[in-house]
């Protein structure tokens, strides 16, 4: 179907003063034969919008090219029916605000920008949402504080919840503690955990379906349509859910690795969890011989904040220690309690609690490193401290040592199973069998599979920094690399009870959001609302499996032969698969190898003797492109020889585009995307990293073609780097000018 | 390597320090803001952070060997900056009180610092002794006055009441006694600070000038950066000058100072200076303490009140005595004479060897020993360095 194109060129925001708008009209009319082509001094105003709407209503046009401000601006004004193809030409931020007025090069830039958009819009097809029957039930995995809160919150928000707990009882670690640190003014005394009320809130709610002593043997499908098979004893049931909250909690750090702090040396060295039991039993005596406790030492950071153990701060153990010190103050006020810390970490108003506990006459705190723990014949434990704030090495002789063991997320349980493996649907049966074996018929959960995802990329949530599944803790908490599955509570990051509650609410919100987007056939963040999704021209698929391996979100499964099979609701629409596919058979209706190729083709490449080089910038839409807008907004100037092509993610850049560009005589190509690495700034987790790697290969190819590999560069930009962008671009331009014109010009 | 310090909190000690004014010491969380703020703290003597910790943990022996409390001049910068409002400056003050009581071998000091009752009691006893001295004997004070006829009742004749020769003797005995007590306490302090430290004797001689200079000027105080410091230091210098003038007049020049009749003598002018200075400075100090407007005076231990009050009263009764004498009012002169002595003597007896005035010797002594200790450490480090170097040479 041929589109009826309408091109509208705005003259406002100093566009008309800076460039020759009529020349643009000429290009649209003559080069692209656009039937409706108008200019307006103020396109986003009511009059301008009325003109566009009028043309649409008269069916004079059904596809729009708006040459005005950045597609990121005026998004509230330029809204049209989704069936209308809309393309915006960034004349304001990236042409007139960032380049010389009334200048030949600026004019050429504006003209190319219009050409590129007109070329693109001819290829774009209107979007239709992916079909599907969507479940609005939320599955909550884990019945501890986070899980209980999440289930209650989901149900109270009007979404059914299924709560699965592997133990017989609900409550998780909360059921094992006498009290919890204070969260309300005056923050001076530990409080009850209110567990019975919390459990009641869930069990009394008819919209929550609670399964205890239950494991998940298989999770299949995609957001909106997960089929989860539960096993309770010998009974098995399957539930359809829309999204999943993984609130699988934590376990204490392995005590076997705490020998260096004396664990195992004497019964008089215990962990904080063991001490909680001692306190519950009110057994204020020395475990070894029943002597009353006269001196107790708390050693903080037992295994935490240590490169040889857990690199992170477990967050709760300082406050927990304060609480346990307070138990002693209350029950045996004469017992001297020593605390040796690296730093007391008492976030927020727990600081007040610290003050209160510290004020007790029998409380003694000092910073130091434990260098030796010995046991003497009397049963006393002798602890040597180095680097103390006393200014010298010190020794304490105590009856009991309590180690502040840190938190390890339970999500690591699945790690062994998480290696990419072939998990086709034919293997489903054997996978279930495998999971069953691991979980045992007793229903006991022996540190193996939790979700048992029937995903090609593995059974569990992929673990990122420090063994946590949080995939972008800077910008998008709760997100994991599995769409529709949100981590919450201590499974996501070390946190205290109060934060876990908050976390549960946040993750449920994300789950609900995901369900609602799925209902509308739309993507979740970061392309929230996007209705495009990749389609595969499978006749030409060679089963190379690159797409199924490289998709950061495990959206693609495989059949027996290795042919990819998309689960659209798992897909984040990043296009990384499209960038990966050597056969170029993956495309979106509005974003494809072909569309971008035609954009590249639309760029006019001046002859060599004109001495006007051209470089192409592929810019990630998430940070790099907005940063360039910001540079324009700040009126920062850069070389007008650049032609910008926004891409969904650098990972979606197919190397064929680079070949296309260079063979057309374009002098250089620069890829600008998010920072990669541990801080997960890349919005699609692995995209910019993948692009960097792929480009290395391209550079090798270039050398073989007698082209300088320096004609291609990859750069990383964060939003706040916008001030540096012009220098990055100009620097690249300078290097290109030095290399000289592309020898393929004019071929 | 040195033996590790066996940490054994002395709870009684903690109580004592708390009672001496360090009520907030337990609030400290060792951030060391105070030490960074302190203009006098050095790397070697990193006070007051470390003293906060030692006090919290009741590490009495460590504190007894530590000159730091005396190196602090209480500018209060630390307390102003402390994020926990732990009042490190006041803890240093409390430690000085505590240390004073520890240097004193008679044990009186401890009693006095622990309770106002004891301090007032001892003052009252000494005052009682003075009154008794003037009322009970036949040939001194009112007894002598009775016997020496009516002349002394119609015109001032101090020799008929308190013969200057006797008073002068009493004076000298008192000075010797107090001097002995103070020196013996200082000697105990010196031993505590130097024991077990292998300090070469020549260092004591090389650094001796510090003792003299600091003792006379307390000029170290001026290193404090606080705005109030200069004011406080000047005030202190004036106070000391007034006090010293008076002391010299009384101890060395009593025969000239205690004027027999209503005439005005050259010593009177020195007396005026001293009185004016003492009245003004003590009134000012009291005013600050009442208003609590400077960090140094934000907290007032009982003994902090007593000292300027006594000094004020001493100066006040002194000048009153002078006025009555010049106005030739015999009986009021005699009575005020006794009252004056009943204030001055207890004040001296209690404050010099047992109380706050001890700092006049303890402070310079601590500065001196601290300097000696630093030098000794430097020397030891040097010889060690030489030893290591020669070892390295030998082994290569
Ligand atoms: S919370 Fe405290 S004890 Fe726990 S790891 Fe952090 S600093 Fe160490
Ligand atoms: S677009 Fe991205 S998320 Fe979707 S299948 Fe491709 S690689 Fe995976
Ligand atoms: S006294 Fe105050 S400033 Fe000094 S270390 Fe303690 S808390 Fe910090
Ligand atoms: S009062 Fe002044 S001199 Fe004393 S420790 Fe504090 S800052 Fe240092």
C-alpha cells in the first residue's frame, strides 16, 4: 500500500531565520514527490496542528513527516492516531541551534535530515499490537516479608496473587527473630515484627492464593502468559500468571568460610542468627559451660566488605547487632558488650538507634580489624584487634563472640544452572524431571532451581554484579534480565526489613505495569509503549543462533533445530537480535536493516573535490541522542558534516550499514551509545558492549579492503556528558580530515 | 612487637570521668571531626578524639600517661563542630579535673571533685580555723584587741589586732606548705607521664625552656584559632598578673602591704591594680558562665563556679578592708580582715594543691614532657633507621 505523505516544515524557534525553508519544500516536492507539503511559522501551535489534523481528516495524507523540533520535544502536541505513520525531522536542536545560521553547510545538513526522514517514512509500516490473552495474576515467589507485602499489595490493588513459599510456614527470616530494629520515632527500642498480622493480611485476602511447602518446577511462557507449574508434595498444579515478583530473600554467608574469625573454634563463637535463637530462649550463658555471660563481643562485617568474601556491605548487620546488644542490655544489664566494627553502617534514622544503644553504660564500641581469635583453656575467647582507634593493637577476653554474618541473595542458588543451554520445548519434560530431582520429592529446596524457567538461556534469573539479579540498579530498580520478572527485597540487594517492604511495593507496581502493557501489546521500559516487535523471515534463517544467544532478555527460544522463536511480550524491542543476524532476516515494521539502509542512501555525499566530508553518527536513542539534543539546547556548536541516525540501541546496529555507508563514500562512522560495564548504564544491558565487540571484527575487514580502520569509532556517552559531545564529534571529524577522503567516493 | 593492650574497662573510672563533667562522652562515634578542628592537636597527640575513646572504654592507665588533656586550652572549637554533640572539649576539661585529683596523694582532691558537699565542707573547715585563730587565742586577734586598750578601738591600729610579724610568719608557712603539696603532686604527674619511656636525660635539659616560658605566658593558648581565644587569653593573662601581684605583695612584702593605720602606702597602688583586674576579670568570667555564651563556658562544673566566686570575694573583701582602713573605721576593719582571710586562706589551701589552680604548674609541665617525649621518639626512630640502614648495608 502506498502512503499518502505529508511533509510539514516549521519555521518557528529560529528555524526560518537560520535556513532556507523553501529549499526544503522544493526537495520534498521534486525529489520525493510528496503530494502535500506545507510550511508553518509555528507548527506546534493550535493553528499549525489544525492544519495537520485537517489534512488527515480529509484523507489527503496518512503519513506525516514533521520537520521541526527534536522528536523528544513537543510530544504532547504532536500526537496522532497510532495508525498514522509519524516521522520527525530534528531541525531545531540538531540543525539550527547547533550550527551557523544561513550557512551553506547548515543548509546541507537540514536538507539531508529531511531526505533521510522522507526516505525512512516511505519504508515504515503502521504497527499492530501482538495478539494474546493476558492474565492479570501476579506470582510472588517467596513468603518472607517482601513476598507477604507484595502479595497483599497486589491483591489490594485489584490483581490476583499467587504466593509460593518453599517452607511450611510463611514469614521467612522474620519468623526467626525476636524483634526488629525500630522504624518509627523515637527510634530507641526494637519492636515486634508484627508477623502474625502480616500473614493474616495475606491469608485473609480471598484474592491471594497461598501455597506453602511448594516448589516451582517449571515456568513457561512470557509476560501476560506465564504458565507456572507448582509442586506441593505429590500434587502438581499449573497456573497462568501475568508477571512474577521474585522475593526469594537471602541466606547468611557460609559459616564454613568464617574460620578466620574463630567460627568453629569454640561453641562460644556464634553467628548473629544463632544469637537470635539464644536470645529467644533467654539463655544468657556461655554455650561451652553455662557460665553467666559477663563479656560479649560483637564482630561486625563477618565476611562482608571483604574482597575475599562478600565485596558488599550487607546493610543490616550493624543495626541487627545494635538490636542484639540491646537484648543484652535489657536482660543482663551488667554484661559488658563490646562491638568491633569497620564502620557502623546505620542508614537513615537508625543512627538514632545507634546513639541510644551506645549510650548504655555497658556498651563499648571501637573500630578495628580482628587479626586473631584464640580459645584458652578456661573457655574464654581471646580476640586480637589490629588498627584500632586506641592507636595500638588490643586484646579482648570475652565469654561469647557474635559474628555479624552478611547476606547472600538466594537468587545465587540457581547460578549453577544458569549457563546458557539448549532448552527447547522438546526438552521440557526432561527439564522438569531434572528440576524435580534437584528439588527432591520431599519438596525440600536444596539450593538449586527456583523459577526453573523454560527459557533457552537458562533456568534462573541471570546474576549480575555481586550475584544479584538487578539489571540496572542505577535507573531501573527491580528490573532483571527477564522481562516480567521483578526482583524485590534482599534477593535484589542487601536491605533491611523496612526497605524490603518498600521494595515489595515497588516491584508489584512494576509487575502490574508489565501486565497492563502486555494487555495493550506494548513493550515495558525502556521503550515503554512501543508496539513494534521483531519478525523473522525464517526461510532464510541458517540456525546460527546468534540472536537467541545475544538477546539480553532471553526473549527468544529455539526449536529442536535451533530456529528462533519469539516470545513478543518478553521482548524489549531493542533490536539487538537485528544487529546480530548475519542473514539480516530480523526486522521491525518501523525499524529494519532495509529502512536504515535507505536512510543512509538518502544522504548526499559531495564529490571529493568539493572537500566536504561526511560522517555518519549512529546514536543510541536512550542517552546519546538526547545528549546531542541537550547540546543543541545549550547552543553548543559542532561540525555540520555529521548526519545523525538514531538507533534503538548500539547493539541493533547491523554491520552491513557501516559497509553501506563506507561504500557510498561516507568518510567515517561513529557509534555513540551508553556506558557499559558493571554499572549497567546501557539500557539494554549488553547492547553497547556487544556493538563494541562487533566493531572490532568490522575493523579487521576494513583493513582487508584497504580502508583505514580509524574511520570507525565507538564512543560512550551518558546524558550528563552532553557538554563533551561537540568535542567528541569535532575530534573525530578532525581525525577523519587527517585520514583524507574515502577512496570509494563516486563509485 | 609490643604486647597488645589488654582491654579491661574500668567502670569506676568511667563513672568518675562522667561525674567530673564528661556527661556526653558516650555520644562520641569517633569521626575525628574534633581532632581536625582542634588547632592544637598534632599527629602525635591526636586529641580529643582519642581521649573520647579511652574515656568511653575506661582505659584509665592510658589516660594517666597521656599529657594531651593538658595540651588542650579549651577553645571549644571541637565541641562546636562535633556532629554528635559529644562535647569533646568538656571531656578534656573533665579529664583535667580527674587527673588533678589523681595527682593528689592526699585524696582530698578526689573527694572534692566528686561532691560539692566535700568541697564546701573543706572550705568551711579551713575558714572555721581562721576565725578560730582570731577569736580563741588571748594574744592574737580579738583576744589581743581586748587586751591592748581602747586606743585601737577608736582608730585603726592593725598591729594591735593582727601583728604583721605573726601574720607574715603564718603567710610563709602557708606558702611553703602549699608549695610542697603542689610540687609533690606535680612530681607524681611527672612520674606518670615519663615512667617506662627510656627518655635520655639530656632531652630534659634541652627542652627545659618550655616549662619556663609556657609557665609564665601560657602562650600556647594563642595557637587556638577561635575568635574568643585572644580575648580569653588576654583575660587570663590579666587575671594571672593581678593574682601574681597580690601573691607577691602578700607573701614577700607583707610588712609593707599590711599598713598599720589609715595612711596610703606605695603598696596600695599595686593593690589597686590587682584588685581592679581581679574584680573585673572574675566578674566577666562569671557573667560568661551565667550567659553560657562561649563554648568554654557552656558547661560549668561546680568547681568552675566556686573558683571565680572565691576570687571575686577575696578581691572584694580586700578592697573593702582597704577602704574601711583608710576611712579609719577600726572595728569594721578588724572584722573584714578576718572575713577576708577566711576567704583567701581556704581558697588557696583548697584550690592550689587540690583544685583548679594546680593547672598553673601541670599545664607547662605537660607541654614540657610532651616535647621531651616527642624528641625521644624522634631520636629512637633515627637510631632505628640507622640500625636498619646499617643492617641493610651489612647484608648487601
Ligand atoms: S551492615 Fe555493618 S556489619 Fe554489616 S556489612 Fe555493613 S558495615 Fe559490615
Ligand atoms: S529485540 Fe531485543 S529483546 Fe527483542 S528479541 Fe531482539 S534482542 Fe531480544
Ligand atoms: S567527639 Fe564528636 S567530633 Fe570528636 S570524634 Fe567524637 S563524635 Fe566525632
Ligand atoms: S577545646 Fe580546643 S584545644 Fe581543647 S581539644 Fe577542643 S579544640 Fe582542641
